[in-house]
C-alpha cells in the first residue's frame, strides 16, 4: 500500500572487499527495500542517509551503492565486517 511503511529486517551476512551480502527479510515493494538498504548502510557506517546512494541495480539482486564520506575503503569494510559478525 502506498504511504504505509513496512518494517524490513536487514542483516549483513557476508563481507568481502568486493561485495557485501545482505539478507532482507521482506520482498521488494515499490522501492522500499532499496530505500531500507540505504538507511541500513547509513546506520551501520554512521553516515548521513544522503551519503548513501543506490547507483545501479534498483530492480536487480546485485546493486552498486555509492558512499560519499571521507573514510577509507578499509574503514568502511571494517564497519561492515563488525556488523556481519554481530
């Protein structure tokens, strides 16, 4: 239903230097899963929501997300690994 917010659960399940595997416990609907993915990554990486942008793959299982922050790839990878292990 448009206008209603659904609660989606996201879990980082696999983190490598090339990709992050994320399990979403809800089907995609009206772009809500993509928006929730960006919100989830902003929370995990401790950045503003506007700093996480879905660049490619809006309708695909494989996505490219741009993160506009002054952090090294290693720092971002470490935060994602920490989240995946918790």
